[in-house]
C-alpha cells in the first residue's frame, strides 16, 4: 500500500434514501470503489456461503447482522487492491460500535473524510423501497416509477433479470426504519462532532442529488 492517505466517504441516510444509487454514480468520477455491506451480504446469500446463510435471518427481519461478522468483512474488503486509495462506504458503519471500529481501521488516513447525510422522509423512503428493483447480475438499482429500466424487468446495462429484494416487503421495511433511528441515527451526531457531516436534500431527482454531492466533494476533499 502506498504511504499516501486514503480517502473514505461514509454515506448516511434512512433505508431508501439513495445511498446505493449515489455511491454507484460516484464510483467512476472519484475512482473509488463502493463498499456496500448489504450488497456483500446479498452476494454471499446468492452463493450460499456460510456468511450469507448467517446474515439471512437478520436481513429477513431487517435487523443488523452481528458487529463482529460485519466488521471483519469490511476489514477484509478494504485489503483488496481496488481500495488502495480509499472507498465510498454505503450501509457501513451502522451503529456506534462499527463507527469506532472503522475509525480505528482508518486512523492512519485521518479517519472518515466526509459523511454526506441524504435526508428523506419516512413516507418517501417507503415509496422508494417498495418500488425498487435490482439487477440479479450487476446489482444496478431501478425504481418502477422514479428510475424505470428501458424495458420492464430487464437491466439496461447487461440485460440481467430485475428482482425485488426479500427485505423490501412492507413489514421488514418498517423494522429497518426503526433499527435505523435506534442504532444508526446516532452516527449523525458522531460525525457532526468530528466536523465531517454534510447534509443533502434527498427528495430531489437523482441527478440533482448527484450534482450537489459532487459540489460538496469538490469543496471538502
Ligand atoms: P442495505 O442493503 O444497506 O439496505 P438499507 O440500509 O436498508 O438501504 P437501502 O439499500 O434500502 O437504501 P439506499 O439508501 O441504498 O437506497 P437506493 O439507492 O437503493 O442493508 C440491508 C440489510 O443488510 C440490513 O437490514 C442488515 O440486515 C444488513 N446489513 C447491511 N449493512 C449492515 C451493517 N453495516 N451492519 C449490520 N447489518 C448490515 O434507492 C432506493 C430506491 O429509490 C431505488 O429504487 C432507487 O431507484 C430510488 N431512488 C434513489 N434515489 C432517488 C431519487 N433521488 N429520486 C427518486 N427515486 C430515487
Ligand atoms: Mg442500498
Ligand atoms: Zn445489470
């Protein structure tokens, strides 16, 4: 690894706020990989790994997968060569214990550089989540009304099949929101105190949020 400091961004926001959507759009311009712990769990589930099977019961309920497992997984992921210059974290850290662990992992880089918080109301988040569709092959994210694919049920990028996540059914979504307020929202104060929090209005169209995010990064990175 080079001696240069790595750049770490942590995207915050309720489930459905658009963290994954914005992270994917940022990857190319920042030349940093998106690290989505939810995506890694889903990938493991698809491949029936031990980790995937362990995560499944928590994800189906909308609860957090145990910290020990999650933190180790992120640690391993950060050692991959594509993260040599840093990463865009999406869905991690998700509670104070994870945030402290991540602080230690990135201490030699000066910690998290920026934590953009994508604000969105619960009602809008529910609408976003229940209309979401994801590509089985590449993980691209669509919405049946707000960001539809050119052809229904088919990924624009690779022609993969679009599916609805198991945890995007209404009851689980409610618990995910509850878990967010209880366990994840304290991170807003945590990163504010570190001077790296920046708030965005997530109710705007995808390209507007992306433009504001880029502007913010230009100012702060
Ligand atoms: P995870 O996969 O992280 O799900 P989440 O936090 O619930 O977040 P979402 O992916 O639902 O929302 P998002 O903000 O990424 O929104 P998106 O861009 O897709 O976690 C799933 C589960 O894994 C957890 O419940 C937990 O069990 C486990 N897990 C994950 N990380 C963990 C951790 N660190 N510790 C422990 N457990 C963990 O957008 C949503 C929809 O809206 C899409 O359809 C999109 O097209 C649309 N949309 C996006 N932006 C806009 C816009 N501006 N206007 C209109 N539509 C938009
Ligand atoms: Mg996501
Ligand atoms: Zn695809």
